[in-house]
C-alpha cells in the first residue's frame, strides 16, 4: 500500500480482555517496528521484525505482550489480560532495512 | 538503557522567529532521524542524517549530525503557526545493532501568531 496502515484506529476494552492490533507495512519494507506512546510521552520501543523474525523483543513490557509477523508483511501485536496501564497509542512503523522509519496513524487503546 | 535527551522540553516562540533544539546521547549513533508529530497522528519524518558532520536542509529546516556522533540539532527558520507540534529525534545506538531505533523525549513547540 501507499503507507503504513493500522487497525483498529480506536479500541476500547474492559480490563482483563485480550486485544489484537494489526499493522500493514509499506509494501517491500523488510523491517517493522512497534512502539507505545502514553499520553504526553515519547515513543517507547517494544519490538522490531527483520523479515518474519524478531531479533529484539527487549521492549515488550511483560509476558502479556506478544507480536508476530507473517509473509514478511502483516504484523499483529497481542495484549492479553489487558490492564489500565496498557492504555496508550500503539504505533507501527516500517523501513527498508536500516533506513528511515515510516509510521502509521496508530491504534489508540483504552482499557476501562 | 540507552536514552536520548532532547532540549528544550517545550518552547513558546513568536511567529517568524528561528527555533533551535538538540538531542544528546551517551551512546554513539550511526543515523539520526528527526520527526514531527501532530496531535492524534503518527510521527512524520523531516530529515535523515547518516554521516558525522553532515548538515542537511529541507525547506526551512536544517539538521546536523554531531561530530562526536552523540548529538544532533534541528533548526527551524522563520517559524509559522503550522510548525506547532512535538519534534522527536531518533536513531539506532551503535551498540544495539542497526535496527533498534530509540526516540528522544521530544520538544513541544508552540508558535504564537
């Protein structure tokens, strides 16, 4: 596609429920990144993929968070048993290897 | 962990004034990226820097990759109201490998008409 696409754009869920956030990167981009941005804060690195592999998962906050990427394309970030502290905007970006990152609009998650 | 410190944290300026902000790190960087984020949107790339000492312009924006590879600055000349937003620096620390891009704490810019 023309740009990075994320869905849903907004998600409201109840504490304890699982959520899935999807990212469609720019076609041909080999690297894909997930970041979390709390209200008024900077971007917190979660994980990145090179192809379908995740060489660095060091930013995932807990074992409730997981991510996968298939077909060197779509990626899903899953948060299990959501907590109120998980409320944030989750941003996805893609790039051609070590090049510039291009971001989607983000998925805003609200945990009640 | 590695951190990127940006200063100032926020600034209010008059339309037409020049703006300068910088980003510093305790680690060496191979690449510096500068982004602008508007409310409710994802960050948008402004300038990319790939070599120590490099000075690059994009319209009214100018950015430089510090000689020590531990800092970068962004200048905006003749600011206009649409320059309002949050500016982030980003890059992959040399010791982390090529692909782990971390972001600075951000500089929040407000332009008074």
